[in-house]
């Protein structure tokens, strides 16, 4: 019956299929009447037909409801454009798609939008269903084959018989050649058998990477044989250590065990006793008066008292001096709580910052907490380009926005302040004297200065935020922890913003920039402010700083230079008046830019240059990180009133423009200031030197005091300990090392080679023996020297990208944060657990004792090596003497034998 219904519809359009675009009035009436009668017969059995088109065997039919608006758009109005006789309409696919775009969900074709978009042809067939055979007034034919059958229906059986008889009579029986039809390949499951039988490698491949120092590129190679014991430091011992990647913990084992009870026969002979009741004395025995007098007057008691008299007096004296009721276990509880359990050590996620405009496809290069305003953190980002793209910059690289972004805990979704930069900033530092002065190093080698004094109130007016689990509120002005129940305001602290925060954050332009000719040739990788109690002249000699303001900086770059800068006015020879007027016009500051460093202009040049050369070759070192041993361990945070008054005074007086270099007053040279510094190079070398100029007699360039090759890649961290002025941490490649000033034999502690590359590191601000190291797999290793020295005591995953920067911050005595940035442009703020932030009473002394033991061990090891070398040389000399005596005796015997002959 289903096939008859379909064939009836297809026969009804036989006459119109030959000319689909002709008028319906030209159709033959007889066949149309016959087709309509056939349809009328089928309508009587409509109740027996299933409404699901796929269920009735016509998946290509899609019923549709065409409104009057749709009929007018596509010229398929009922009883005018389409009728029962001429019941179909061809509509272009482009017109239907345009209607879907224009009317969207209102369009009548929206239910079959996917079918229309996937239709292969250019025209779709729409049929007018006058009898509602499929439930609607129209239906769509979604198949090219069904459309062709509808437009060109097959001949009836009678016509086929007539044509076949005529063809047989006219033509002879000839077997026509039939071409092979291409059929698609149908899978019967053989590919699964092939995949199961294929051999696949299941063992992970071992990767080796061989590196070579940059200074040895292109040098001739000579392969020779030598004894490792003859040359000092030529033999490197690879000590064994337990690798967790190859130790698999057995959690479950499937073992079949059959339990069989052991049968044993034994006999014993017990001794039977008569049972009886047991009694206990519970009333005390007391001596009579006669017995007491006799015992007290006895000589034995007198001798006992005389023998213990001295010891009793000593015990009473000790009880008076010492507290006999002191609980030793409570005294040890402090140290035990500091160690804690492994489950108690954690870095809890507190906040995260990212920006889709400024930080998209960028890597965070530097993170700094604001020294005086609590809850404010700044970060700089660099574009992820290769070295070749930076050497040959494209238009995309030049059009990128290079900024430093200030974030606040009160609004984690929007920056508070943006500093405009001439190029990508790799590192920047707040001035310890005035936090409104910021110095940054660019990727093109220029040094830039900003003055944010006009926007200081915006950062200070940040709302109070919720800090900690107990919902204590941190006051951003006084940085004091307040209990919400003690506040007069009963409202809950919220993250609601002021109306002024709805606008874009202010953009601060840099107010000074060094000249390109006198700057570094490559990226500035590290920058530091010199302390405010001394300054350096052009010869590297330290003098007193009477102004007590930080006015000098030191920068380093892989271009083999270490530069000292001064932000004061440099005295230059007087020039004619017309040249001064011309320069005044050139160096006029743009509107809105502070004129704090207007005197620098584009003529800012370094005060002192240090170029370290290698002693064995004429190559030069490429410094990446520098650490001055004489520096600020912590920023000087004064009282609120005192700090604001000092900053206002600095802003009004503008001392940088009034002071000059050199000073008019004679300065006193300081001999107690340490001029030494540590430098980490691009080739993984650590250099210990002095910034006073020491010229090498061979090369004529400054030479370092000591050099060490510890790291196998570029050094990314060189940082002095905040508790010990002579302890330095260096991180690079796959290991880290701890150095002590004055120990020239090497590092006092060197870690083994790790499985992941170390990217950055930082000391803890409150625990002397704890430091954090970031890895390239997104994890952070937490090292505690009082627990373990061969492996990290704890580690935690932070991100899926490489960790780029780590910066801790003390919010309150009971709360600390750790800022961690990654290569994907996200800044994570983590809360440090109390075990990692609160130190014990004697922890600093224990760590210092550990460092002293390591120094003694290093010296004893050096002496042992010298003793071994001395013994080896003595053995060689005695062996040479024995061989020489044997050869002399042999020559004498040979000479005597010749004479006898």
C-alpha cells in the first residue's frame, strides 16, 4: 500500500515533469483526473498510515507548514501557483538559505535547516499536499533520486510492454557492453583483526640532549686519550640516587593460596592443686609509740640522714634554680608543628588574574608586589616569538601593545592601572625610596622610567577584601587584619566596584627612556636599584649617599655588558644659547606625562660599564642574572603618615632634577661596602667578581675573580637569602646550587639532576631553610633543607604551562601569599599554609649550623683531594726512580759481559 501511495503521487506529475516551469493549465485533464481518483481511494485508508515518515518507509519526505508569508515569498500560493493537478514547486537552495538568515527561527524552513544545508543539489522540490497525506499542507523532498522519480516517473506496465514488443521487432538481439560500476568499500571487521595483530612499541624511548657552551662554537675539535686522575676537576662523580620514575608501588597482587590446617598431636601432664581462697590486706599497719621512738633514735637512721644530707641540699638548690615542673614535650611541640604532616603542606588557590586583550598569546615575564599598598600586584608580559622573529620584526610584532598591568584583589577582572611601554618589558623594579618610581628593562635594550604619583590615590582607594578562611578583612590602607564582627558596619564585604571603576583603567606613559646608541644591544634580563646609603662613581668606587634616596640602578644583558645608571642630572659642558633653546623644544614633555625625569630626555647614558672576559679565551661572558651582595633585603615600609609625607615631599621637591652627578659636596669613600656580586650567564656559568675595574693584562678587559660551571643551561635565578647576607641561591637547567660568599671552592650545596627543567626560584620570606622552585611542567617544588636535601620535601601542580615567575608576599603575620605566573598569561595567587610560613624559634640557628657544616665538609674534601694528588705524585716519582735504578744496573751488567767476551 505504501508503494502504491508513492507511485500514485509520482504518476500524477508525469505530464509536468517534462516541462516543470510551464503553466499548470497546459496539463492533460484525463490523466490528472485518474490520478486524483487514485488519491481519493488512498485517503479512505489514511487512518492506517503511520505519521512517522521514516517509519512508513519514506525518510526523504519532510512535512512542512507554509504560512501565507512563506507562500508569497517563494511564489507557491495555494490554488494560484500550486494546485492539486500541478502540486510541486522547485525552489533554489540559495533562496532558502537567505530566508533562514533573514527570518532565522521564524522561517518555516528552520525545522529542516540541517537537511537543507547538507542537500547536494541546487534546487529543492516542494510538493503541495492538498489531502494532508503526511499531516501538513506541504512536504519537502530531500533526496535527488526521489526528486528525479517525482519529476520523471517510470512508465506504466502497459506502456513498458508495448515499447518492449516494438523494440524486439525493430532490433536484433545484441548483448550490449556494460561498464563496471564503482562501488564503495564495505568494512566487514577485518581492520580490527589487522590492528590486533600489529606490533606496537610499549616501552618509552629514552631521550638524550647534548649541549655545548656558546663560547666553544666553531672551535676545532681534538680527540685525545688522557687519564682523568692527572687533571684536576676532570672527573665528575655521578652519585646514585633513587629515581621515583622507576619505582612502582605494588598496590594489589592476585595470588592463589590454599589454607591447610596443620594437625599436631601432643599431650601434657598437669599438676592438680587443691583450690583455696586468696586474701589481701587493705588496712595499714601502724607502729606504736614505743616502736616509733626506737626507730627514730636508732643509729641506722642517723647514718642514713648523714649520708644523704649533701645530696638533698643540692637537689633543693636545683629546684630553686630550675623549674622542676617544666614540660619538655610542650617545648618540642613547636618544632614538631613546624614540620607537620605531608597532607598539611599545601598552596591553596586564592585568586587568578588574566586579561583577554593585553595577555592573549603572551608569557608573563616579571611579577612584583607593590611595596607599600597591600593587595596590589604588577606584572609584565612578553610576546611568545622566536629569536629570528625578534631579530626581523614583522608588522604584527611592532603593533603589539607592550604594557605593565596593575591588579587589585578587590577587582580581579579589571586592571587598576596600565603602564605604557615602548617595547616588551622583561623585568622591572619599584624604587625602595619612592614606590611611585618604577624602572623597567625592554627587549630592545632600553631602560625606561615611570612616575605613578598621580595615580597613587586610585590604588590606595581599593575596597576592603575578604582574606582567609575566617573571612577576616584586610584594610588596604593600614594593612591590619580586622574581625568583621568588630566593625561598626554590619554589611558583608563584597566585590562591588565604584562607579569610576566602570571606565577603562588609566594609561600612564613613560617619562624617561635611555638612548638606543648607549643602551644594551639585546634584552635587559635583570635590573636592581642600588641601596640608598651609598653610590658608585665612574671608576666603580663607592661613596656615601647623603640624600638617602635610591638614584642608581644596575642592569645586565646577554650582550656581555653590566651597566650602572644614574637618574640624576649629569653635568655636561656648556653649550651656546641657540642650541639650548633648540634642545628645550625637542625635549618638551608631552601633555599628561610627568616631568620628573625631564632632564634625562633622550641623552640618558650609563654611568659605568663592566665587560667581563674569559681568562682562557678572548670570548666574553653573557650575563643573564646579577645579585649584589650589598642590597635591600626588604623594602623599608614606614608608618602610613610618615610614608605619605615623604612621598609628597619627593613629588614636590623633585630631587632627581636638582641633584647632579658628581655632587658639589666632597663625598666620603666607604671601605666597608661590599663591591662583590654574583652573575649567572647564558651558558650556565656562575661568576663571582668585583665591580671595581680590574684589567686583564692579556686582553685588556675586566676579568672575574672566580668562575664555576655548575648549571648545564642558562641561569634564570640568582638571589640572596633574606636571612643571611652571604648565602645565594642559583637556579638553572636541571639543578640548583647554594653559594656562600668567601668560599671559593664551589657551592656548599648542589642538587642532583632532576627529571624536569627548572625555570625560576625564590626564597621564603619567613623560613630560612625553605625556597620554591618552578618547573617547565607547571609544578612547584618546595625544598626544606631541615627535612631533605636530596629531593624536594613537597611538590604541587599549579598550571599546565611552564612556570615563569614566583614572588611571595606577607599580607599579615598569620597570612602569606605566593604569586605564580605561567607561560599562558595567567597569574595565580596562592595562599601559603602555616607550616610553610611560620618558622620555629631556633630554625634560623639550625639552618646556619647546617651551612657551616657544609662549608667544613667542602674544605675537608678539598684537602682530601690535595692529599690524594700528593700521594699519587709521590708514587709516580718513586716508581720512576725504581725504573731508572733498574735500567742503570742492567746497563752495567751488559757492559761487564761485553768486556768478558
